[in-house]
């Protein structure tokens, strides 16, 4: 009888040595970056050079480990630096033009990635390689973007970087209020997300024009955070009449994304919920899509009047959105405490004021645990969507009351249609 131990003994000689695995990974990493360099005219370090340089990294690391010395790694890095300096010198001698150091820096980077692979840091090495290859491949796009960059855009970008890389890490991760609901990092993260959506809208409008740009932003950003997207759309609508129509269309597209996301999440986690959610979800989507098309056509008619934006970011608006977010969070938690054990449906609605996606995930999870029935689980998802629409209506009203008829009323209609369709489906199945 063949035992597991016998099989392992037979297969041991056929196991791929660790060094060979690392060399193959390093070859792939160097080759990925070298592939982009291969396309450069007058290249001095292409696919084969960079692939072989990276492959040497794990070998030198192994030699260093075997000898108990760091000298092999130092020699390897010295080789990479010497190659980089040599490439720059030869390029200057041959061309006499301005010396570009991109290839030289890339050679040193590939050498460092080879060492990372030798140390077993595969994820870090491949991630850096992918990012580097992307930056190298997008050279023309990046240069074109920088050439068109204004001083204000540059300073605002630096401010955003300071929020992300300086302020965010030093903020306390724990709550700072007596109720345990206000977390400084989460509030700042929400503000950063608002700024990123504004930046996406800015880029989209420059690329596609006012109407199409806002609609693209609403559809895509609404999938991630429809509340923040609604606030951005309301602020953009203050620019002009044409912008108001385009922003209203983008707002409805963000609602469509939110509905698809929530129904999809709940149905994937707990498949039986889809039978109660499919009808109401489809009804809301059809109405929201119809309203969006009407607003889209109106927005297209006003496309001649483009929005002039001095900066892609509005830090004041982001702070205002964050304050409203905190207020809604505190109110919902306090109301939740008052309800106590009144029911998960009330909790779902109050939780949906903060995150309808979290409610959808929770509904699917507790249904799978057998804590709620199908109708209650589906009802939680619907109430989460209704709460999300409610919070958006409040936000839009506070930011821009002029969107009452083009933004708030359509969202109310979508919510009412969803509730009616859910009631019909529920009575049809359980009545």
C-alpha cells in the first residue's frame, strides 16, 4: 500500500528549487519593465538586459546567505549603479542631447526588485514592477497632463497628498465621542473620497465635456459612494443652468449604481433574497434610467455652456460634506439606541443613512445565519436603499436647493416606486 510519506519521498526530487522559482519571478519582473523600455527609440537597456539583471538578484542573495556576508548584495547593487551611470554617459556621448535619467533610474530599480525577490518579498516586488511599468508606459499622457497643469491645480494636489500621507496616519483610529461613533480617520477618509470624486468629475469634464463628464462620474463613483457623489453633483450644479441638468442626470446615474450594488451584494451573499428584490430593483432601475435619459438629453442641449473650474478640488465643500456625514451618523446611532429591540428593520433604515451597502451585506449575512426570514432580509435591503435616498435628498437640499425638482423629486419617485413594487411582490408571495 502506497502511503503519503512514500509519495512525498518519490516527489521530493521533482520539487522546483526555491532559487529557480525566484529567478523565474525576477525574470518576469525585469521582463515586464524591459518590455516597455524595448519600445523606446535608441534604447540602451531593453527586455533582455533588464530581465537578466533582475534574475541575478536572487542568485547574489543566495551567495550572501551561504557565505554569511552582505558583500555579494553590495556588489550586485554596485553593478546596477555602474550600468546606470554607464548608460547615461554613453547616451550623452552618442547623442549630445539632454541626458535623460529615466533608463538609468529604471536599471537601479530593477536591481532592487531583484534583491526583493531574493528576500522572498514577491508581492512587494511585483506590485512595484507593475506600478513602474505603468508610469513608464504612460509617459506621453503624464507629460501632456503636467504641461496643462496650472499652479493652483498643483498646490491643491499637494494639499490632498498631505491629507492622505501626513494627516491620515497621525489621526486617532479610535472614536473621540462619548457614543463611540465618530472616528477621525473615517471622517477624513470620507472627505478624501469626496475630493477624489471631484477630481474624477474635473478630469471627466475636461475629457468628455460638461454633460458627459458629470454623467460618467455619477455612474462610476456612485458604485463606490453614492452619498459623496450626490454632494459633489449638487455642488457642481451651482455652476450654471446647463450644469444643473447634467448634474441631475449624473445624480440619477449614481442612484442606479447604488441600487445595482446593494441588490447585487445581498443577492450574491444570500441567493433566495433575489426573488423578493428583483422586481422592486428592476422597477426602480427602469424609472431612474428613464429619468436620467430625460435629464441627459436636456443636459446635452445646454452643452455649449461649459463649466469653468479653477481647481479640481474644493476643500471647503469636502469639509461641509464630512460634517453632514458625521451629523447623520450620530443621529442614526442615537435613534438606534432609542429603538432598542424594536426591530432589525428600524435598525436597517437608520444604518442605511450611513451606509446602505453595509446594510445589504448585513442582511445577507444574518439571513444565512437563520436570524431573519426571507421577507425581513429583503426588507432590510429595501429600507437601506430608502435610507440612502433619504440622506441624499437631505444633502442635496442643504447643498443646492435649486435641484429640488431635478434631483430630489426624482429620487423620491424612485423610492416610492420601489416600495410599491416591493409591497406588491411581498403580498404576492406571502399575502
